C-alpha cells in the first residue's frame, strides 16, 4: 500500500511539500563577533526539523572546512563564510531572493 502525504495528498515518493517549504522560507545569514574577537557565521531560518538542520550544518562545515554547531534552530560556523553559505543554500533549493546576508 502506498503512503499518502497528509499535506499535499500525493504519494510519498513524489511529495513536493519539502521543496515548496524551502522555496518559501526566509533565511538570514549574518556575521557576528564573539568572545575574544572570534568571528562566526550564523544562519537562521534554514529548516524546521532538527535532523535537517544538523545535516545541513554537517555539510556546510565540510564545505567551508571549519567547525560549527546546529542548535536553537540556527547553524553557527566558525569564521566568515557568508558567500559560500549562500551558494550552498541556493543549490539546496532555497530561493536566492529569500536569503538575506548581513
């Protein structure tokens, strides 16, 4: 028996809910200065589920060759990686117009 998505009503194999959700999300990428002058990149609004957030954080840490974490519905990367993060998020399916860089 085929499972049906409760949101869109399509079978789970061709469900488009995740794609639509990513296209409508507003993502903020900003640089902050933390203790002792350390620079970090903070990404907010990237995903609603903790599992997705951790997966995105892991990939970004590998792509940017830096440390970081995913907690409190945000991703924190060590260093200034705003442009790389924007490029990767557009590859994931987020709209470029909905990604704000500060």
